[in-house]
C-alpha cells in the first residue's frame, strides 16, 4: 500500500471517530438538559413542572399546535394560578398570563371564541381572567369577562331557567355544565355584576338536583333532557342511563367552588352545602380499597371498567376543600388523602426525564352527537384513555394543594 493511500485512510478514520464522539457528546448534552429532578418537590409542583416541560406554551396543553380558547386550558391554568397563590412563584402566573394575553384582544374579544355557539364549556376559561386582571390591570381582561357574562345573560335555557349545555344540545343540562358555568357566574356576580344573580347560580344546582338525582343511590346521572327527545334519555324522567365518575367530579368541584362566593348569610348557601354533603355521602360507598373510583362508579365489577384518574382527582379535591372550608366533616379529609394515595401509588409513573405522568385518564365522554353516544356502561368504559389528559392533571394539582402533599 502506498504511503499516500495509507494517510488518506488514516485521516478518514480519524474524521469518522471525531464525528462520532462529537455526536455522542451532543446527544449526552441534550439528554442532560432535558432531565429534571422533581422527586423531592410537592406533588403540585411536580405535576406543574412536568406540564411546562412538555408544553412550553400553555396553549399546547391537550396536544394543540395553535392557540385555542378552551375549557381544559382554563382548568389546568386555574390550578397553576392556585399554585402561584400558594408559592408566590411567578413562573406559574406567567405561564397562565401568556395564554390569556395571546387569546384576548385589546377590545376584549377572544380569539377562537364564538358567543353565538352558546357553549357553556367556553365560560370555564374565564375564571383565570379574574386573578390575571387583578394583577396586570389590563382592561382587555375585564372586557373579556364582560363578554362571557353577556353569553350567560343570553344563553338559552330550559323552561325552568336551567342553562342548556350547548346550543346544539337543546333542553339538556349536563353535570359538566355546572362546573363550566356556575363558578365564573358567581365570581362575576360578586366582583363586577349584580350579586342578586347568586340566586340564579343556585337555581342551576336546584334544577339539576330536582331532575338528575337517583333517589336510590343519591348520585346524579350524567345528563337530563327536558324534552326527552334524545335516544339516551329515559322516556319518563329524561335522565341518561348511567353515572359517570368525571361528571360527578365536575359537579362536586362546582359545589365547593361556587360556595367561595356565597356569603354566610345568603339564603341559598345552606342548600348548596347540603347538596355537597349528600353527594359526598353517596360517593363514599363506591370508593375502592385503593382509594380510587371506577369510570362507572357503581359497576366496579363490570368487565372492562377501570379505576379512573380524573374523577378520582376531582373527588379528592372536592372532599379536601370541603373539609378545609368546614362544609364537610373532617373525616372527608382522610378519604381525600386515601384517594390521593391511590393516585400517586397506582396511577402516577415517573418518566426517564424526571417528569411524572398521570395514567388511566378518560380522554373524553359525552352524550348524543355524531357518532352517537348512548350513555351506556359499555360506551363509558370503551372511550379512549389518554395519559396526562388535562382533565386529570388540573384537578390533581388542585387536590395536592388542598392536601398540602
């Protein structure tokens, strides 16, 4: 072999080796910069930091690639603002405010929001505007809250005054809708509006208690159709055929949250507290030995039914807050801790990058629509699951804060 050919091969080998080392070093560096140590932090911080690491912009929550005004963002970012209030770490406030600043225009209109849809879900994100407005004093946020209140004032209702779930779901009230609309409505009434509207807030709970409750279990069905026209609606009562954990969770959270805005001398306050106590008592027999609740809570033995994270997180939050506020007996704080133990021991997993993942979260469930959702047990247990679905992670943070875990 000639010397020139030898040196060519030698230098080529050196170049390949150098490139490989450089590539390996670069890969190692990337891995080091994307791994965080969270294990010693409170669970609320662990989940919030995990969410931010995987979603640098808040609008990316729930797999979005463009910003959208949505109830799930309102849910998670409300938990971030609660965390900010607890820790005074502005990171959590800034994460939420960046979302609102991007979507709320200077005139108070909201990008991607359409009032004429009369979708009660779209009210929920309005709750994050109160603390953001209070801190930033940006007038556009107040105008956006006025816009959402305008929707409520014009929102179509049942014959007795209950908000339809959506314009495209006429004459229907769902448990979900109580959480989506009532806490914002109550806070707006006492902050900017007419506090006599608290009577209207209370009426929403009175109607769902009147029409959706099962006298045998004291649980509430997922939905009620006043017209009784839906295929899922009972021909006599109008209720859907089954109980769903997350819908009951939405309702439990709605009760403990609206009570923040009812003065102690308000004539409707006692009834709301009683509704909460009745629901908590009705849920307790169905709490599994793990501390969790099944997707369809009354049918734990049903093939395919599973211990579900979002409903369990919501119950943990509602029980803990209810006990902390004195609405519920202190024993419910123990049940909330048992539920939280179940979440962290059974459904949380630690990922290689140091973040945490909440598993066994039902991604979505509803009634009617296309394809048609019939509210059967089979329907609920076969809806897809999604790890770290925001409908689980937000209430998980809220529960962790109430329990100081």
